[in-house]
C-alpha cells in the first residue's frame, strides 16, 4: 500500500516532465515542399519561421505565431489544390516525431485542433529501411550516404531537410520503390 502513492507520484512526475519537455520545444519553422508523385519534381514551396509562444524571444525571422502559421499552411494547401478530396496527398517526414508528437503536442498545449491532413504521413526512415534493408540511424545523413547522394544545405534546417527528403524520395522512386503511408490512423 505504501508503494502505490509513490508509483502514482512517479507517474505524475513523468507526465509533468514530458509535458514540460514538450513545452520547452516549440515549432519555429514550417517548411513544406509539394512533390509531384509522378515526376518526383518539386512543384511548390511553403516556408515560414514561427514565433515561439513559451519562449517568444528568438530571432527576427520568427515573427508570426503558430496559429498564423497553421492558417497560412491551410491557405497554401487550398491554393495548391491539396484539400480537394479527389487529390491524393500525404506528408513525408524524417521520422514520426514531427507529426505524431511535436505538432499535436503544441496544438494540444494551445487548445488548437490538428488538421486531418497532418494525421497521416510517410516516415521516410521506415520507407528507406524497407527499400534498402537497413535502418538509417543518423536519419538524412545516413540515407544520403546509403544512396550516394550529396547532402543539400545545412543539417537541421527545415527547408534544406525537405529538399534532402525530396531527393531521397526521387532516388528511391527511380529504383522502383513504391511509397505507402506508414503512420497509424489517429
């Protein structure tokens, strides 16, 4: 009986620590490339820096908050025809973290809904491992190396990461790999 409150306290501490961890990390960049699934060419780009809510002092680039960023993403998705129910589209990420944890966590913290189009994606690490038979431990760097591709731009720059993702996808597609959704439905 004595151990139960201790375990409960530990569980609460883990939840609080996890919540604090999420609150310390915020989305500061929203980069999206529209990649044509047939030609594997980039057709359009959405890119903006986001002003953090919890730690708003960052850089002059981050001038608009996450609410404005999500609104602008939705506008861009509509303009590009990606909200048309007859158009098939899916996000591709390097890992599940961005759309499984980070975006939903920040939206929950701010009391914002998560748009349905963010609830399904292709994890490029999983796709690469299916295609190549090995897990890319160092993400984009390992995938580029495994495919003999030159890394584009700076590591961890969101827009440069998107360009690397597109390049990796193009290479895998030219090798005959067929991409499928890897996320589990919410």
